[in-house]
C-alpha cells in the first residue's frame, strides 16, 4: 500500500533569487533503496491540491494540481515530477510547456523549490519552507 504524503505549501513570501543547478551534483533515478525523510522514496507522493503559479522575470509558471511522484534525486534532495507539463505564460509570447515539478531538499534546509527544465537546463525557484509532514 502506497502512503500519500499531503503537504500544504504555505507561501509567506516568495524569495526572488533563483539558483541554477550545476552539473557537479549527480542527478540519478529514484531506486527502491532511496529514502526521503526516512521513508522509502517510491512510497512518497506529494499532492498539490490546486494549481500554483509563480512569476520569474516576464513569465508566469503554473504547476498543475495532482500527484507528484519522486523521479530523481541528488545529494541535496529529491525531484518530484509534475503529473503533466508546467505552463509558462509570457507577456510577449504564446504559452509554452515545460518539464518540471517540485524539489524537496533533504540537506536539512527544509526548503521546497519548483524546478523547471528550460532549454535542457534546470532552474530552481524557492517556494517555501516546509513543515514536518505526517
């Protein structure tokens, strides 16, 4: 039986800094032995109850509501893939679809980031601090 982890993302203030992921972190697929907060990673599901949008420069990115499953990990956290593409709306262009999802840090910072793949480059956008999940 798969346990679902419902996490309420409380957004107090969105930091404007965006950290670009560098290649020195080895991104690898989630395996049966992977753990997230002491739980087997394949058993952890994040549910985003409603679509969530954030602005970055002249674009607005919208994460879809639904279940996010862990797909990849690195030494600092786990990547939860969005169930469908992330929509980027730009004031000067037509909407565009991107791969992406949520990035949960396991480095002790308790930060939740959105990650978006743009032109084969990932960028992280800090969303919020997370509360302990039950």
